[in-house]
């Protein structure tokens, strides 16, 4: 094989492997010279690959072939795809042919389809995503702070409601006592009225009526006490 600076090292080693007769039991040309065969993958990976490619991984070797455009030849027998697990594996490339090493320069390694402009756009998109994420994080922190404030305000409102309920219950008790007081006062006044003799009151002059009322008040000190308590309760409530 003529050495050329345009031929990658992988292709040069591959050509040497296929051409050399001492490796024919592992790798060799097909009968028509349009492809090459790996006769025993396990032995090839174990005994040949470490000497030429510094590894013993058949899958890595196949990936390199794919990167340079080689394809695996699939044989069809009676319309059914024939899979040879332990048999030879055949690879083919339009510019890898027996006796035509000058074609090797035409074999190019596949490059990524993405262009620098596309990579730049992707980087810009990534920057935008990061910026958006930071903004979302700031908004989230603001929302959490506001929620904390609302929670504190809500607790204060509930405390105030509880205090108002307690005060309301206390006022209800005071109102009930006032009602009881009024009922008792009315009942006492009715009793006093029943004890009075109507004819005596009707036939009494003004001075006598005045003395009679004074006598009732003096004789009924409880009414005055109720009145005093009533005034105190009203002052406390309002």
C-alpha cells in the first residue's frame, strides 16, 4: 500500500490487516474483493485488535467502521434474512476494494450535521433558559415570602376573631343577667302593686300618695339594689 497523508491511520491499519496473509484466518477479502470478512469475531477481538488498535472491543471496532461509512452486508437466503452469529461478518465500502488502495483517500469520516451557527444558537437558547429559570426562582422566592406574610396575617386575624368571640360570649352572659334583673324587678314591682289597696290609693290626696311611695321604696330596698346593679352592668357593657 502506498502511504498517503490523506488516509486516516484507522483505514491504513485496516487495509494492512485485510491485505496481510498472516491474518487471513481472522480477517480477509471476500471472493470478489468488493468487501472484507471478519471470520471469527471473538478471536479477532482477542488476538488482533490489541496489536493494531490497542483495545479488544469488537463493538468499538464496528463503530469506527460505521463512522467511516462502512456498512454491514446482510445476506438473504430464500427471502429470509440469514443471521450468522458464529460465522463470518462482512463489511463493505464503495472505496474499500481489493487492489485499489488509491481509493482510500475518498473515504471520509462522518462529521456532525450541526453547523457552528446552529451550535451558537443552541448556546444562546441555553443562556435564555438559564436566565428564565433564574427569573422563575426569584418570583418563587417572592411568592413564598408573600405567602409567609399572609400566613402571619391570617394567624393574627384568627386570634382577633377568637378574642371577639370570647368577648361576644361574655357580653351574652351580661345581657342574660340584665334580662334576669329586669324580669325580677318587674316581678317585685308587681308584687308591691298587688299588696297595695286600690281604694286607699284612690282616696288619698297628693301628700299621702308621696308618703306612700316613699314608704314603698323604703320597704323595698331590693329594687334600689337591682337598679344600681343594672346601671353598673350597662356601663361595663357599653
